C-alpha cells in the first residue's frame, strides 16, 4: 500500500468572478490535503472582480494562477489546467463552494485502488439540495446519459474528479463548451477500460456570488441540458 506522502496532488480550479469564495476554497483544500498537496492552479477567465489578482497577491508558492485574456469557457479552462500541472494526481472542482472542497481528499484516497474517482449525487449518501427545477433537470440528464453510455457511472455531470495523471495522457475532452466535458471525460474513461469508482457527493447551496447557470431563469439550464444531450449522442456515435 502506498504511503500518503507519495501522493503529489495538483488541484485545478476554473474561476470567473469568485472573489468572495476563492480564499476559503484554497484554505479548505490546503487543510484537507495537507502534505499531499503539491499545487493548486486557478485558471481564471480574466474575472472583472479580479479573482486572479487575489490568488496572485497571496504569494503562496503552492497557489498558482493563469489569467486567460482571450479564451473563455469551462471545458477549455480545465483542459489547459490539467495539461499544465505537475502532480501525479490531478483533481478539479468548481470554486463556488457548491461542492465541498473536502471531498477531494476522499477522492484521492480512493485512487489507491482505482484510476479515477468521481463524486456522485446519485448513489446512497449523495444529494442535490439546489432549488427546483435544477436537481430534477440534472437527474433527467443523467438518466439520459446512463441510457446512452451505460450504468457504470451514475453521475456524468458531477464536476468533481480525482484522477491519476497517467490517465490524462490517453483520456481528455474537447476544449469547447461548458459542463458537458464531464460526460465526455467519463465516457472516454469507460471506453478505455479505466478503473472508476464513485463516492457520495452532497452538493451545497452557494454562499456567495451568482451561479454561471442561473442567468435569471431555469430556461438557461434547460438550454444547456439540450446542448449536453446532443453532444452526448454525438460521442456515443463517434467515440470508439
């Protein structure tokens, strides 16, 4: 069995206008990962609230930031982040505190026996307390994904993952789009016979800031859901 101090965990945090949350996320990740933490890379899409500057001004050698001026989008931010970090374990999550940072330590621990660990809202112990209709629409989208891709994974749009860096050499996602990258990554892992485990994920209510999906209307979430569904169908037909 590997000792804990053999892990070198890199965490990638995509960000846009998360100035009210970023310091707490960094501190909680540092605390829960302890000596296993190698680096935290914030990939910021030139936030008007200067999230990127807050991280830079902390002057912590383990906290790094990429300020993207001419690029935007969650999928491309994460893809850039995971290709630039140096740890032998890579994890990622949103930095809005909707996902408790402490779950990263649990995911990493599960990589002693698996290659990829995913947080799932749809297994016992998981849950999604967000206001209606977001949990329902998310549940429907994942039912659709399981029909297309199989039931080996229950939460294809989880948003929090830990993975052995070597897996990312063979499994990546398109650098366009928003949260649908998660389903593509998961399906590519299945097609490559990667050892996958899910652990319970309890979403939390965002404490500060505005969700990127809110847009003032649940129709925004529905629009994304249709977009995700069409891309999932494409991947099911094209990924061998």
